[in-house]
């Protein structure tokens, strides 16, 4: 299992994921990042907030794996 970190950016603030989460594969981690961005985006839209949400996914070495926008 590998640990991945999901840092959240919304233009106004950034939240660093210091704990991370373990996944069986890189693909599973990317899917989780995509689901998280979609859920956060839906919640913001429901409140009338249309600003973009970006999740930057990092691996255990701090290397960017992917960036997901919602």
C-alpha cells in the first residue's frame, strides 16, 4: 500500500493534508481524489459558491501525481 496526500486549494485558502491516506493502487487514489473534488464542488454549489476547488494529489515523496479541479 502507498500513502497519498490530498492538498485542497480554492483560491482563497489552501489546506495541506499532513496525514494522507493509504490506497492499494495509484488508480484507486486518483479515483478517491476525483470523488472528493466532486463532493466538495457539489456542496459549494448548493451554497451558491461557484469558486473552483482544486485537489493536488501527492505521493509519499511529495511528488505531484495529479491535479483534480471541480
